[in-house]
C-alpha cells in the first residue's frame, strides 16, 4: 500500500475541520477533488475514516486512531527534512581539514589560499594532530579531509599523493656518524631509537626502520608525540630518531641530520574516507592536485635532501656551542 504525505495532509485537514468545505478552502482545493482524495485513501487502506451525512462529518474510531499516527508521521518527516537540510548546509558551509605536524610544508599555504579563493563562503577549519594520530582525525571521523604522511593503517581511506621525502636520521651532534654525508640503515640498527606515541603498528614500524631489521625488535629508547620532543630527546644523546629534511627548518642546538640512503621515502598525501566524498572534499582534492602540479620546482626541493639541510643544523649547533 502506498500512501503519500499529501494524502495524510488532506486527511488531517478534514479531521480537524470536520467539514470538507472548510478543509478544501484551507488546502486551496476544490471540495470535489478533496473528497475524491479521501475516498482514494480509504480505498487504499480498506478502512472507513469518516462517517458522512448531509449535515456533518465525523471521524470513525478507525479514523481517530489513524489521525494520531498521521500527525506523528508528518511531524517525523518534517523533522527528518530539517535535519537533512541542516547537514546539507553544514557540508556546504564548512570543511574540517586534519593536518599532521607540518601538513604539506611549503605547499600548505598555497593550497589553503587557493581553496579559500574558490570557496569564500566556506569556513575552513584546521584540526592539528600529533604523531599519536597518523590519520589526522580521519579514522574516527573528526575531520572531512586530511593532509597526512604515509604509511599507516589506512583501511577505508583514499589518497592523492602530493610528494615524497627521503628519510634522514636525527643524531646527537657528538655521535660518531654525525659528520657523515650519508649513512645506510644497517649502520643504525643497534642504536637506541625513538618511536612515536601512536598505537598504529604500520606507522611505528616505518619510523623504527623495522623493514631493515630482519624480524629483530628495535631497541626503543622512548616515544614522542611531536618533532620538538624528538629534537629534545636526541640532543641529550639518549637516542636517534628518523625524520625528514624539513626537520632542519627548526634551528635546534646539539642535533644533526644525515640522509639514510636505502630507507623507503615518506609520502605526504591528501586523504579522505571512501564513500564520504562531499562536493567540498572533492574540491579540496582538486585544489591540492592543481597546486601540486603548478609548482614542480617547489616539489623538487621538497623531495631532495640538500647539503643546506645539514648545514642549517650544523650552523645552529656551532652557534650554540
């Protein structure tokens, strides 16, 4: 049986007015048309809803029972429509962007600026995450889209790569490898190493160089949530830590960076949840892709460790000594 919301509105109007004439006027319908609609509803339901005489219209017992449910149904439908419209407005007026520490580095501001130019009416909210949450809030639905570093547990997520960065080892300035131009992962396997405070095994394994250890456990010396925590702990000589070239942007005394020649690179990407690609999410992905493709020189600098990366840290160390 198919009953339309409009037929429920017609029924409620007649039930409240107890007059086909007044109900028709209220609904801006002809009396004949309204009467025909009520008869059709009764036929579909196989129930007599009104008793009619030439003088009056009354609800039957069945009609009175149906009236309560008809009102509840329309009220529920109206509430559902309003909730859906509110969500729709929110999706079109607000985008929450998760950012792992550093986000997309020097690509971040061009991406954000371009998106804001394209959608001046949209509130772009940034949700910053530490190394504890590699998905930057995507895994638990806190954000709509995120700029992340891979690899990590990513079931149900999709990615648009922005660039890759080589791994570097963060060493105390007095470490015997600190003056090297480069090192191999095998030279670092016996060193106490910092892991992250994340519970993600894929993320932790990557930054602990587990793929080079042949199944042996890494000698974990501590766990950190941020780059600054890593720098502090490495500077004390307590451990080494794996990082990327942008760590050299922080001038921190007592720490040097050395490229690791055979470690897999780290990937910076835009990520989103499969099946949750709203129009704004798709637009943000498109903006990130366009900004990436329009800046090949910037990408080349981000993806290549330079001597300047090490010198910057060396200079900071020398200045502090």
